[in-house]
């Protein structure tokens, strides 16, 4: 009985979240699609042929997995941070707080919403990429696993950002000053083998490098890093973020007086 | 059975503000209970703690015997809350808001939709079910919060100033609705600044000031403490000056209106007789202020 109640509550949060980002598709689905189409046009079709090959692939083939992953990261993070902060800002997070929903279910509901948007945008961007280049699929299971784990990790990170955020500026700071530089420096547009040894070592501390390269491995069968090492790092990353966000929800940080 | 049992409840905010100072309160099942107090007295803090939106510093709260610390889910299932501020998503439709709330309480979507229809119809919002909530008027938003609070059919409904900013006609219809659900067995705890509302609806009352309960009794007993009442008499014919009546404190407001302060023990019929003999005829009379309002101000001033 209790499990059924909790499951209904979880489904309700997921339906609410998916309805929210679907209702505002002009703000949530369309912009990343246009942005990625521009990346493919500029970096893939216009500049790409002049660059030649990278790690044995056409430049557009090389950057396509990174661009798809970039869209997944930005959208899973962006969905949870804006939705949870919006719920706090308009006080309708109280609808969940007064109900008998365990905090872990609230957390799972928001994260699932973030994963859903990340994957949906990922699929749309993949379809856009097919207009510009052929896409390989070296390993279906690795590709799916890395997409899921990455979107879970960034949904959790978005949740923590939203819990601490007190004003709209606070939900823009991390994506602008942390997430974007890490993504651009995470091997989306280049192989880290091109970097001097020092910067290769610095890049090893960038978690996004592991996600982009593992996804690229899933599609192209080629990676700058060991993918088992990448999965281990990502799972540890998720566990840390999960326990931090659950602790914050249990403590009522940012949501209870 | 006791619907709400509060023992030594204290809330001290991080800035050292003592919002609640060891309050004790019991509300019986089926009661229509008024929790009154001036702004900042601690009413909303108490409600926040009962509904798990505010963390208490110490003390205990039981809802239908379920302690909020040990059996939080069972306690929460018994309560429906209508907060002071609008707290639903302004982009969702009325139906979505009520159905989703049912889902948060574990009610299947198909069942929650039926319940939502029932309460939206009762509160005259069914026609607006597909309207985004931000397009509703202030009164409709308040009614939507009541429908949302009732979707899981709680045993106790807590309303924090539900009629604030609502026009008179709508306020009266909300009163009728609340009386109806109270008669069906739902315990109601109401905070309001309209003391006339509390006086006409509530059976029992607690007055809170500076985080302490200064009065907790039945409405009848409280009103019986009022030893003087001030009435306004409207006169049939204008008068230039007041007759000299030693035992009554009369004041001429204008040529056709007089104000009379009467001790509770004194017979008001006697005054009518005297005035009639002096050819002063009264067409209507009313209390100058609500009786509860007079007592309320007195209690707050005495205990300050």
C-alpha cells in the first residue's frame, strides 16, 4: 500500500515535470536544437573540412557525439535547476512538502524530469546531426548507459544549485561560469592528445571530459581515456551528488524555515 | 478524539526571534476552531510547524494521535492546508493543480480527477478547469486552494486567512461551504483578521500574541466576558440634544444617530422604554464593533 502511494506520488512529479517542459517547448526544446544545428553548420560543414580529420574521423563526425552530450548536459541541468527554483520561488514546492512524500521521491521525481528532458533534447539533436553527417553506433549499451548516468549526474547538480539559489542570478552563475567552460574544455571540439602534457593533466580533473569521451567511444569506438575508469568516476560523482542533495532536502535547506 | 494536540511548542528563529513560546493547544475532532492574533503573533509559524513547512525548536505536535516527529506521513495525510499566500504554479491549469495534489497524496490519477471535479464544481470553478491559474481572479485563486486542500479528503482543514481580500458575497459563500464541510465531520482550524468571521463560524477560540496563547476557550465563554457593549441607535426623528439619563452613557453622533454604552447586567428594554417616553423612537440598532473585536483588542492590550 505504502509502495503504491509512493509510486503514484513519484509518477505525479514526473508527469508534472514532463508537462512543464513540454508546455514551454519553445524555451526548452527548440533553442538547443537551433544552437546545435548552428554548431553543425559552422564547425561541421564550414570550418570542419578545412580542419581535416581528428583521431581518424572527419571533424564533423568527431564533434557530433560531443555536441549531443553538450545538449544532454545543459538540458538535464537546466531543467532541474529552473523547475526546482521556480517551485521554490512561487512557493508551490509546498504542495509536495505538505504531502506525505519521502524526500528521496521528490529528489527522484525532479531528477527523472531532468533525465527525460536531457534524453529528449539528445534525441532531437541526434536527428539534426543526421542532416549533416552519418552517425556510427559502436556500442549501444555504452551509449545508453553514459547518456543516462550523465543526465542523472547533471540533474542532481542542478537540484543542488536550485536548493541553494535565492534569486534568479544564482541559477545562471553555475551554468555560465562553471558548466560552459568545463564543457568547452571537456574535449567536445578537440582531442586532448592535441594539448601540451600539462594541460592534458589539468583536463583529467574535468569530469565532463570522461562523459564526452565515453559517449564518443559508444558511437565511434574511439576515446582519449579509459572508459571503465570514466564509468567509475561518473558513478562516484553521482553517489556524492545524490547524498548531498538528499541531505539538503532532509535538512530543509532553502525550502523550510 | 483530539484532532490537534500541541504541547510546549517553541520556535526560535536563527535571528533569536521567539515566534512561539511554549504554547499548548488542543482542538477536538469536528471543531470549528479560530486561531486569532495580530500580525506577527505566531499563527503562521504554528501552522507551518503543523504542516511540516517550518522546523520546530522544541515541543510536540500530534494530529489525530500521530506525532509529526515519529509518524509524519500519517500526520500529513490527515491535514489539508490553505495557506495565506498563493502557492500554486501560475502556469498550470486549475484541473492540473488539483489532480497533481491528489497524486502527491497517493491518489490514482483517474480517482483524483473525479475528486477534482467534485470539489471544483462545489467551489464553482469547474467551468475554469482548463484555465491557467494565473488568469483567475483573487477570489477564484483562494477557492482553488481550498479545492486543492480537500482533494485527499483530509480529516482536518487548516485555513490561514482564507478570505483575505475576498469580496463580501464570495466571503459569505465560502463561509457556507466551510460550515457545510464542518458539518460533514471535517475539523477546521481557521485564522482570520475578520473577527466577525471567527465569531459567526467558530465554536472554540485561541488568541495568540507575542508567541504565547493569551486566551483559549469556547467562543460563548469568551463573549460572555464582555461586560459592556456599545450600540448604535438609528432614530426615526431628528433630535437636537440628548435627554439626560444618569444611568446610561449616551453620545449624539448626528441628529438621527446615537451611541450607547450599556453594562451587560443592565436591561436594554428599560432604555427603550425611557427613550420612547421622551418621544425618541428607534428604527434600528447595531453593535458599534463586533463583540469579539472589542474583546480581542482588550485582551491584547491587557497582556501586552
